[in-house]
């Protein structure tokens, strides 16, 4: 019998080439122009907080967490969250985000930011960043800049522009 169960595991360097192909299929070449991609450029994700989803040996989803600074306050940038279209209705993306948030909380991190759809991410604990509190180093719809506090008061500590560590 074939095992079609989705299995989740931490991201490893061996996943990088498969992940690049998954991102290319999901987001296309224009992804590199997006501000969040530019912010992550040249910065390794924290692999202990980043996860992949597989069915057998097939990579069907992934989520990365990248350390950043907001002003001088450490934070994490979630994403990209990438799931093969055929598996999007199976809550693979939500499960990947939950694994990352739980791992970040357990590691003592306080704040996670992302650029995404509030409707999707609100059920995972994200809310819009108050206008003007945090900015990105490029164009972003401010209504899509979302945060999740892993520690109460973490958002209050973060002010200013996001930047690479």
C-alpha cells in the first residue's frame, strides 16, 4: 500500500534545490522583485524554525523563518509559505505555519512579521501592524503587513524600519 500521509520536518540544506523549484512554480520569476524577498536576500533562514511538508520523498510545501531587525529589535520574517496547489485544501500551509510559530515561541522569540492576506493568517494569530509602526525597505501594501506576538508586549518593543541582520 502507498503511504500518502503528509509528514512535516525541519528544513535542511538538502531541501534547498527542491524548495527553489517549488517557489518558482508557485510564485514565478517576479518573486525576486517583491520587498519581502529582497529583505531575505542573502540571509539564511533559521532552519530550526523552518519546516517542510512531504508525501514520501516529494516536497509539497515549505515555510521559512528569517531573522530580521525592526529598528534595533530582533524579530522574525515568516515566508515564503509555499504549498503545491494540489495540497492547498489539506491545511498543509496552516500546519507549516503552526510548526514554525510553536518552534519560535519555544526558542524564546517574541515577534513574527509577514506580508500576506489577513483573511488567511488571522486564524493563525496574525493581525495588521498599526499604520506607521513598522515599515519595510520597499513598496508594500501596509494593510498586508501582519504581526503575531509570541510573547505579550513584543509588538510594543518594535518600531521603525525592517532590515536584515
